[in-house]
């Protein structure tokens, strides 16, 4: 048997047991991070992030048990009814994939032209870079969904709302 592609140096130096342990994430081992985002402090935007791959954009919520990111991040979000995410953009693609429940994702223009997409279990939306988007749980039950960002360490989200965007520096602080 032969590996047809080389391992990166940080992996090649590990034993197979170390690789299996370092690159496995289990939900039962994750702590809900209710402060991962600046807007999560505001009623209507409260949500918990469970990081699996990659650190947060600010670096202040890094978890040594998170799988190191190479090309993307992966988190599971928990959002209660009536809560969501403020309109924002990223420099990379962001994908929402519903695991349990229902989620309303929106995309909109700077002029306010908005489209809403209701997602159920096993459905997803990919939001291209620079497209204003966000989500809300308009159902009566909590929703769990996967979020992937297309870069190992993406920038902090660019809130479309000027007031939230002006608070971006508070989010980027590491203490």
C-alpha cells in the first residue's frame, strides 16, 4: 500500500494514533460558545457555536481541542426560536447546512432587496463572498446546523449594520 500524496510536515511527524486523536472531533466534547460573535450579545442574535475545525476569526475564543484548519472551518450552531445572525458579509464563501430543525436564511442587496430561503433538515445554502446574508430561526423549536467558511482562518464577519460594524474592534480584542 502506498500513500499517493505527501503529508504536510505537521502531520508527517505524528504517529497514526496521534493523527486519529488530533483530527477527530466529538460533539460531546464541545462547549457551547455563546460569545463567539459580537452580535451574539444582543437579543435576537443570541446563539451558540460548537467549533470542530478551525479557530474563531478573532483568536480570542481559540480552543486547543479544535481540529486544526487547513482549507476551511466547520462549526455546529445552536439557535433557539426567535434568534439569528445579523446581516453580514465574509471575504470567503459561507455555507449553512441544516442538521435538525428549520432555518430561514436571507440574502440581500445594499439597497435592501431581500430574499428568504427556508431550509429544513439536510438542506443548505452557500453564500458567496461579499453577498450580504444572515439567518433567523422562525420556527418553534431550536435548530442545529453546520457552518463552513472557505478559509482556515477567515476574517471577522463584516456586519452590514454600521453600529455593529463599529463594534468590530471589541470583537477582535483577545482579552
